[in-house]
C-alpha cells in the first residue's frame, strides 16, 4: 500500500478531514490532499513522527511501501527470496540515515532496487542450474 493510501485510510478511521489532519501535524489540508493522491510526501521527518503518533502506528509502516513487493516476491520465488529482498531493502534504507535525499528520491531509489531484484531473480530462474531428475543421473 502506498503512503497516500495509508494516510487516507488512517485519516478516515480517525474521522478527520484533510484540513483537520493537516492542522494536527502542522501542514495545510492541501498538503494532505497531495499526499493522498500520491503527488508528494512529507518534507520533514518530524511530520512522519507526528503522523505516526497521531495514528498510533509504527513510523516504518508509514515510510515503507514495499508490502505488495514483498508478497509478490514470496509468491513468485518463495520465502528465501522474500528474506533476501527484505534484507536488501533494510540495507538500502540504512544508506539514507542522516542523509539529505528527499522522500521522492528515496522512494525512487527503493523502487529501482525492487525492480533490479525482481529482474535478477527472473534471470536467475531462467538461466539457473536445475537439478537433474532421476532419469538424467544415470
């Protein structure tokens, strides 16, 4: 689920308007609308912190958009590949600690990493070594 979808869902659960949510976290209702349509992301880490507190969710829930990616990997390539993907994304997120990248740039980087992972898995599956069956061993 994308960030904007999460914000919309959580806002509606709290029965808040976009303007009310904006006021609660120190931004305009227009900013909230832009988040919900997927056009922008909060500019400051503090805004994510405020949203997490207000909605009583873990901040990582708001910051990650890879749930569907992880499920897709598990279905196509299994649990081991899902763990590899999780490790890759965790390590990629660590690159941003204390950095100056915008949220949009971070998301673009992580999206590209996900696509590279899927491409590598697809190539490995296509060209990978397969185990011979019983008739081929003799």
